[in-house]
């Protein structure tokens, strides 16, 4: 967010409409991702029908555990 604000504030004195447009585009893009995630979360949950006993959740937890352990080992060795 800081680079966008720096760009907008840096060009606001000379190009007001460009700065306003950049800020509006950033706000719309940022907000659209949040709205889409909130809207689709229930749909994805119903489609997958995952709960704590499901096999998909079990495999995702195992894979994430292996990745976390590998990252820890990499940080200790490197």
C-alpha cells in the first residue's frame, strides 16, 4: 500500500486526475478481492464439504506440516 500512496502523493500536485484514478483503481482492486473471497467462501465450502474428518483436510494438513518442517530445517541449516 505504501508504494501506491507514495506514487499518488508524488504526482498529486501535477496530475490530480491521474492520482485520483490510480487511487480509485487500487481501492477497487483491493476491495474486489476481499468481496470475492467473502462471497465465494461459502460456495467453496459447500462444494468441497470439508470438515475435520475429511481426507482432503487430512492431506492438506500433512503437506503443510511437511512444508513447515522443511522450512524450519532450512532456516536452521542455512
